[in-house]
């Protein structure tokens, strides 16, 4: 049996309103401009990510090195409005996670997050049977957004990051095929 093609973790994904482009080192300033808003991180387990040094160390460095992160570009304006990434790809289980997502506040509550997740889900389901979302337990805004696109609560888990323990909830979306 021929080996299936490898999951392309960092394609360019184009939608009606947004385009996801592979993240590059020179995206730091435009992405940090969005991330510097403290309200973006208010419900996040690491609420200090709006600080330049914390964002650089605890978000951007990992996003850059993972080889599966994106900048989200608003098609009409050409502006960077956020970021997301794939992670924890398991070819054996055919499972992947989508996360580390943030969007500029002016794009909260509208259709952008749904379009972002649809682009990423449609691409992921070419290889994956299950897509996971790991969300800080108290991040009600993100939990509602995932439920809005069909995410189903699965379980809770404690993660250790930067010397502290955080409660996370796991949601899943199964391939429609």
C-alpha cells in the first residue's frame, strides 16, 4: 500500500476574508502590534503575553520554531490581525491540535474566527480524523468560540508551563468523513 502524503503543516490557506500565511521571523513587529493589547490575554492562563519580552519568549519563539504557525492577514486591508498554528500532529492516531490562536479585538465575535478555523479544519481533515483544541479552563470567550464552530467538550487536564500549573479543557471536532 502506498504511503499517504505527509501532513503539510504550514501551507498558505486563502479564504474570502482572510489568508493564513506561514509565520516568518520578520512578522514579529506586525504580530506583536496586535498581541500588545492586554485584553487579548485577559482570560488566558498566561495573561502577561501582551508584554513584548514575554510575547517574544513565550509565544513568538515557539511559533517560529514549530514550523506550523501562521499569521492571519485581512484580505481587504492587508493587515496582520492574528495568528494560529497546528501542533501535536500524531500520524498514527490521525489527530492534530489547533491553537495558540489570537485575533485583534475588532475581529472578535464576528465571522473571522469561524473562517480561520474552517480553513484550518478543512486542511487538517485531509490527514486527520480528530482535531483537538486545548483551552485554559477559565477562558470562556475561547470556549464559546470553539463550541460555536462545533467543538465538543472532552475532558480536563492540568498542564505545567513556566513553573506553574494551569487547568485546561479539551474540545474535539471529528472529521465529517
